[in-house]
C-alpha cells in the first residue's frame, strides 16, 4: 500500500511540475545559441518585438509556420516578407564590439513568386543580395562579418509582390580571437597533461 501511495504521489508531483513549466513547443534554435546578440531571433513572440519594420505596403509580418506553404525553421513562427512595389526593411541595432569578428547566420525560404528580391546589410555594408529567387525551403546562410563600432544595425531588405519570402532563426555570435584560441589550446593541452599525470 505504501509503495502504491509513493508511486501515485510521484506521478501527481510530476504532473504538477509539468503544469508549472513553460511550454517548449515554441522554442527556437537561435534562442539557444550561446552569445547570440539578436533579440526575438526566431520571432517566437508572434510579432516584431525587438525589431524595426519599414514596409509601406503593410505586407511584412510574423506568420505561423505553414503560412504561404513556408514552414518555420524551428519553433512555430517566422517573418513573412512580402513588401509590395518597393523594398521593405526589417532591422535591429545590436550591441557589438568595434573590431570584433562575428558569424551572422539566418534561415531564408522563398515560394518562388516573382518579382522578389532580398539582401542583408550589416553595419552599412552589403553582405549578400539576390533577385528573382526560385522556390526553396528554409535554408541556412552564414557570413563572417566584423563590427566597426559598438552599435551595429543589421538590416534585411525584402520584396515579394505577389507572395512572401520567409526569414527565421537570425543569430549574430562573436567568434574567438586568434589569441583566445591559442590560450584555449594551451589550456586544453595542460589539462590533458595534468589528467595523464594523475592517472599514473
């Protein structure tokens, strides 16, 4: 009888804990990226919190996965980019370190509808651009970039007159300096040597 009571109590406690835990179905992979400077990187707030949107046509918004045949890369939301007639922008100003190298990464999808165009700008520098993009699912694009000031604006320019492009899981993460890598290597070698000595 005591054993049954303990099992029941454990199940009840586990159920209670699960009720208290936040839902994880809305998790995005960019949010788990250590050191990611981008706020609301996967648009899982359901809106553009942390971002600035400029689209006179009003066709840039956060959509649920599956909208326009585009699936979010992770989580349940993505940014639907459909500015009409002229480029719209989605931007965010990041706290960077001048001279620091970063990896800029994002996932992009296209439904293939024309005309369309897309480009990304980091701190006033054009990083990549494409026109008349064919249809493709969420695909990762990564670039090495360098901040030139302590405040850097990341801007996505977009247009898709008849339909939408999809943007998701944006991240900007600092890369280790060569000196830091050397120190890390030295530390690992020293640690391995210490482990080897202690095992003798």
